[in-house]
């Protein structure tokens, strides 16, 4: 069997330094992986460290709880070979069917920062006939075995639940054994949230992460005895069974009709692809359906307007509320930017990213259909005094954490490495539970696995949120998004816009004001009074501290988003002292020639070229 045979996915952190062939780090890595291969099989979990100083490497291997010692040793050996073959970063993690292997120059033992990852194999599972009903049974199973895993010494549990007379759902959960019970439960709970984001419509799915993994299938995929055999606590009367049978029959008929319709759409879509290069994988809605949903783009359904067009609320024929982004015909976001946004979002699945439901192209009309966010965007809450009164520290802290985790997924844990390039409060949407979801990927760019930065002559984005190296030189990287995140964090805490400080007595920018207060030891004066009343001072100061680290002028000084999540969680001791931020970002917007972008809102400025030819 080849070393890639059971490889689910891999995470290579190329934003850190790569090691070189035949250098000391590589030699130590080979020793470390060899030690993991030989020592993990005894207990199924093993931590070790090799080397000193800059060449010190920490390693960890975890075998699935049902794997035999022979299967465990074989899997860790194959995974060790695979990670050497596929990655030369100084921080990497590979997941196999029966094990995972991780190494890093950083000390990650007992670090509980969660970031989920979806294996490509998820797309191979069949669609559930009744996703909502199936999901109800699934969550009952997974939450029960999660509790069982937390209380077991192996931090591993399996289970099954009868979904119908002919169908059973099987589940498995596991945590690394360097976690506390509470941390394990929180990790599994986060993974189950991601499981819904990736696999809600399917009969099977997997989410893997650094510290915990979850999986479910309609067939038994694990070995050994089942630790929990469950029955859902619901009525099982004959009438209910007959009702369910009729529903299944109706769904089956509708499924057949939809299959015929999908086939017709595929023929049409392939023709469109030949003309416009749109991927056949994308969900497609015709203009008539979208017009009917929005009452022909009625002004009463208008949710907002941006540089690229207008967003409307829509109601589909099945009663589902949606948000429809109708690109302006005057917008310079042409077909390429539209294709970019659709292709990107269609491949991204995370609970902190807005979900694309469909798209439409007909004549000059270019439309994107998203899940509806009843609480609209973050800027409405943090910059409006009445709305802001509805926010307490708990909600704000969760929003900050959600944005950070969404960026970790984009930068590190998705199948693609994605730089958003236009992160700002109006592009952070809030669902009915005030969960933050990053939106608007029209300006996003995909990086290759080993690519850490790029340069463009076409700088796009919003002044006040753009990193200085991007706005001035066209250089962008994951650290550009980190800068934008830092600005948003400080705006959430203060309730003030970064650009709103221009020519005030306090400072030219919010960043300059925050830095001034920090150096004077008066950082709590930055905090909006409503947050100061509902939050703990130490937590709020830590957030300000992290925000200032994110907006440091030199991108090398800024933390990665995974480090931000760890710092925000207080899992890394005292953060390093921040260096002086870049202060120019608020002033630049004032001197820009508005004739360059007459159709853009005041704060959405785009420069076609800023570098000398």
C-alpha cells in the first residue's frame, strides 16, 4: 500500500519558514518521525521532542481508538513518510484514516485552539433523503458519544442509532489525550458545528482538526465493539411510520423530478460554460426564479448597497429566505471577478463563512444567492449607537472569535489558501444567533501551497482596513488579512471607525489613538462603556493587545491567524509587546482622487495602479 493510500488531508504551514534538504532540522525531523512510528503503537498516543534551540522539533501521533497496535504502527509509519514527501514546512499535520501525525518548531502540546478541516472524501457521500430529520438523529448520536469520549481514558467513543427499519447511522469521535475533559468537549462541539457546515445534506461526513476528529457514515466503518447503541426518544407509532413512509415516497418522486431538471440544467450550463468559462460544478438559478423571490428586485426588499451592486432579501418557493447580490452593470466587477467569487465560495465550507446557495447569469445580469443573515452586517451594530446597545462583551467576544476562526480556515485549513483582501465590518454578516460569517469574496485570491505572498498592480479594498504594504506597494499575504482583522477588532472594542478619527484632536486614526493609550497605560479608555460594564477588564485588555499586534507596520511582526486564536483564548501566556502600528491608513482616503472611482461608496476606494511603471 502506498503512503498516500489512506491520506485524508494535510496542513502545511508555509507562512512559517521551510526547512532545507539535509539541514539539521530535517535530520531531527527524521529522528522524531521514526520515534513516533515505533512508540505510538503501545498506547495509541505519543508526544516527543527532538533537538535543541532553533532545530528543536515537537512531535505528536494519535491512532484511532479502534486501531490495533499493528495497524497503528503501520499507519504512523506511512503518515510519517507521507508528511516528509508532501511537505517541507517547519509546521505540518497529516491525517490518515487510522491516525494523524504532527510536528512543529513551536510547542503545541496541550494547545487547544480549534480549526476544523474537511477531507475531500466528504463529497463522495450520498445525499440524505430528508436532511433535517437525518441531522436530528445524527446530532443525538454524536452528542451522546461525545459525552462518553470526554469521560473515557482513551477519549474515544463509537456509537450507532437506528434511523429507520433499514438504515443505521454510525458515529465516531476522538480527542488527543493531552487535553482536559472540558477542552475535549469544546473541541468536539466545535467539530460538530463544522460537520453541519460541510455535510448537512449528506449521509456521511468527516471533520478533522489538530485536537479532535468526528465522523459518521450510514455503514459501520470502525472496528471493535460499539460503545453506545442508541434509540432516538421519539414516537414510533404506526401512524408516524406511515406518515414518514409517505414523506419518503414524495421526496423520492421530487428527487426524480429534480434529477431530470438537474440534467436539463447541466446541458444548459455546459453551453454557458463553453461561452463564458463558468465551472459546471456551480449551483445555478434562473433569472425568473430570482426575480420571483425578490419581487422583481423590489426596493422594499433592498438590504443594502455596495461598490459592486445591491443586495436584496428574497423568499424562495419552498419558504427559504435568501439574500441576493445583484451586481451593478456599471460595476467594474466583471465576469472574471464574478466567476472568482462563485468558484471560491462554492468550495468553501465553514460555519464562519457565508454559504453560497446558487448563482445566475443571464444577459447582463450577474447574481449571487446566499443564505440570509437576519442581523445583517457587523458595521450596523458597532457604529450605530442604538444597535450597539444590544451588544454585550460576550457577544462581541464571540464575533471576534468567529471572524478569527473563519480566517484561520481560509489561510490554513481549507483545500485552498485564500487571501480575502477586503475584510471590513460590512463584509462580516451576522446570523440569527449573532454568529459572525465572513462574506464578499470578489477580491479574494488563491495562493499555491508553498506561496506566502504576491504582488499586484491593481490594488483593491477599503482604505482604513488595507495593510500598508498592500496599499503602497501592492504586496499582499495572509498578514494583509491579519492587519484588517486587527482594525476590526479595535473598532468593535471602541465603537469607533478607524477612518473616523481623521483630523480629530485625539489622533489621526483609531490605531494611533489606541497606540497612544496603550503606551500611556490607559488602554481601558479605548473601550466602549457598554462593553466595559459587561466584560472583564483582563479579557478586554488582552483583545486590545492582540489587536495592536495585528496592526503592526511590519507584516513579519504580525501573528498568524491561528496564533491570534490561541492568544485570544489566553492559551499562550502573556502576548509579546506590540510595536508601533502604521498610522497613515486613515489619511490616505482623504487625498485620493474621487474621479478614479465615481461609482464607489465613500469608503470603498479602488486604485488601478499605484506603482511606477
